[in-house]
C-alpha cells in the first residue's frame, strides 16, 4: 500500500516537471517571437530607408535646393568664373506610369536604347548606391534653358518626372584652365567618402575648384512639398516651416592677374613649357601658364566627357600642368642656390676666385662654358653663368675632410640647404597635382657607386644637371627667395576667401638655412647677368630701361632632343615686385626664348604695356613655333 502511494506521487512529480518545462519552452518562444517583431519593427522604421521613404513619399516630396557655388575673381576684381542656370531631369520610379517613350526621347535628344539603359543603371544598386524607388533619382543632368523649356511644356505627359534647378560654371575668359580647374559629376567613391553628395551632384575635379571645394560648394537646402491622396503636389508643407534654406558657397579672390595670364599664354602658343610669376613679398602667384592650354568652357555641360577624352588623346598633353607637374633639370638656374650654400659654409667669400678653362677640369670632367676672363669671383660667375666656379665650390665642400668626416655627412648638409630653399619636396601650393622634383641624398649615391664616390663623381649637380629635378614653380620660388633676401611665403593662388582667413601656411615667412646677408651678393650677381659686368653677362636680353631686372639663364641638357631654355629672375633689383621662371622645352639656349619671354612678362606686369622697342621681340616670340619633331 505504502509502495503504491509512493509510486503514484513520483508519477505526479514527473508530470508536474514535464508541464513546468513546457511552460518555460512556450514562454521562451513567446519572448523570442516578441523580440523578433521588435527587431523587425526597429529595422523597418529606423534602419531600412525604403520603408521610411515609402511612408514619407506617400505624403511628402522632399526636393533638394542647390546652393549657388562661390564666384571666382582675379586680383583686380575681374570676374573669372560664375554660375549659369542648368536643369536636371529627375524621376521617382514608383510614380512612373505608361507614357510615350519615343516622344520623351525626342524632346531630350536621346534614343530608346539610351532611355532603357539609363533606367537600368538607376535601378542597379552597384552603380547607384542607396537606390530606392520612392526617392528622387537623376535621369539626366545639365539641360540647357532651351531644352528645359521644351520639356516643361510637355512634362504633364510624363508622370514621375520633374525638373530640378541647378547651376553650371561659366567662364569669362578662355584662359587659366588648369589653374581654375573644372566641375564634374561626382563618382561612387565621392559619395561614399562624403555624405554631402548624391548621384548627379557636381564637385571640383581639378585646380582651385578642387582644392577649395568645401568652401565653394556651400550647403544644400530642402523644400518639403505636400501630396494629396493621388500623389499630386498641393503646395509647401506648413507654408515652408520645415524647409531648410541653402547657404551659398563663398567667393574667392584669386592672386592671378587675368590679363597677365592671357598674355603669357599668348607668348607660349605653339611651345611646350610653363611660366610662373610670384609676388615675392606675399607669395601670391600672379600667373601660372602651362602650354599648351585650352579653353576651360570646353569642360562644361554634357559635352564635358567628350571634350575631356579628346584632350586626353592630344599628344601635347594640354591636361598636364607643366608649371607644377613637370620635373626638369634646372640647369644654371641652380647656381645661385649653390653660391649661397658655399658662402654660408665658408667654402667661399665675396673675393674667392676659381679658374675656368672654358669648363670644369677637375677629375676629367669638362662641361662647356661661356667665354669670360679667368679666374673670377661669385658675382662674375653668376653674371657669366660659369660652369667651372660652382663645381669647384662643390668639390671643396664635399671632399675637404677637415670640414666633415665623410662625404656622406657633407652631402646631406648640402641637401638640407636645398630643402630649406624649397627643393626636393612639394612647396604646398594650393592647387592639386604638385610634384616634388628630386634632390638625392647620400644613400642614393652609396647605392649607385657602392660607397665609392666623391665630388667629381656627381659634379654635374653643381650646375643643375645629373639627378637634379625641379618644377618651374620651385625655380620661381628660388627667385622670390633671392628677391626677399632669404625667405619665401608658400606660393598660393587664392588671395582672399569671403569672410574667412587664409591658411597660415600662406601668410607665414619660411626662412632658409642661409643668412640673409649672403643673398645680397647673389642678387648683385643676378643683376650683373642682365646689366653686364667686367666679366660679361648672359641675360642682356632681359635688360629694360628704367627697370632694374635681375636674372639667371639656364640651358638644361635634354637626352630626348634639343636642350630646354630656362630663365629665372626678379625685378626691380632693390624693391622687388615680381619673381619669374620661364621654361621652354626643346628651345635651345636660355637666352634664345626664355629670356625674351621673361623680359616681356616683367615689362607687361610692371608697366602694364609693352614699349615700342619691345614690340619686335613680342612679334618674334608670338610667331615662333618650338615643338619637338614628333609633334
């Protein structure tokens, strides 16, 4: 009896435990189901934009209002780049109903195949990240006012389509294309990197338009329109109480003189090379010519892509900004920097003279040299562009073990001086694409010559040849540094930003490692190169009445053809207002083309006009064609 009762109670306990377990299972299932509903609801309402877009689009249409892009002026207040109205065709995919596709295509100038492809591209989330059938999508950009007017008259026939007002850039002058830059449609990477952009938006792609994009673009606004039950627009939601007004981009005053820029482009027509002019006191770039060039208006509107491809195919490379991208041997324009280093290091003084037998003969090397008296001091060596003086100076600096325990240490000291003068690294100009040039260090030569080298091994670098490379901007910056007697301000093309200060990089002085007192001697030598000395002169072609021009020629060896013609200078001698570098590829001696171009540019800037006695020089330069045989 007792055993029967005990067994019954055990059975009851097992049944109770089983029901208890089932209760936990059912309860857990209910909790999981509830959590899944909560998570799904959170996803639909918070994370999934389609759901939110669908809900919003039933009642509202949010239209983006694009701000006016900042306007560009030159240093004298002349309008350079401004805005003109343009129009994009937008569509909301879910609102499209059957319509006459051929009529639509005819109005906007495309065929049916292009229409079908465009619709497919819009729906492709790989090409169009964030696509939703409930939100506005870009069908076509940059319609002209005429095209927009024709479409607007018939827009009621094409449900789901509407017109979005925008602006496109307009250029007042056919000059300075690479400096000003252009605006193009953003790509997928732009959209991923900056949530400001959407498909169909434009952004600066090159030049000032690119480097000052965030200043120029402004801030978008939003207009919220109310729909009725049939999706028709009934007006602004709550009279625009929740609209966001756009904020226009800031205007820029550039440092360039557009008339000077146009004159430089005229002189460089049918030539390859560049001109850079800087105001030494401020570092402001007065002109930046790269030749060949093109009309910036070619890269505006729907023809932009076609014209860009044509420019890319051009063998003269008009899209390549030679002023900041081309890396050339600086030739004899390098000699002033060498003289400064030798003075600072005590290798020479004002009276030190080196012999010249029409070239440097130490170690067997003998580069050709101009005829002049020998021996001669630094001022005479600069005036005559002696190819012996500066190699001798480099020899006494690098090979004198009483100065430095090793040539490696001596050479790296030399390089540090060059870097302080703006060579070997980017200067930091405020437009994209600048190249650094090249100044080797001692490890470079250790690797090449297995640590068995001396000054005679690399002596050509003393006259700007060998491994040395520099951009026209860097060469002009050296001229500005000599003009300032020992400092420069980072070259820049933007003079003023509306309601904003310039970056301190473009206002602070950068001093070199050479004492200012030594620059006066180099400036004297450069003045002698133009005005003449007892030893001779190589820049007489730059001499101007009433303007004391200082200069230095350069003839850079070119293994691919005729030598390059170079001129570097500044004026006036005592109170410099302008520094210049001219580089003409395959043009021979510096005095042949670069010097007369430099003379004309300095005269044009400082006088505002060209004297009658300079007119023949101008005609000769303008009518000259200096191009490689291959082109």
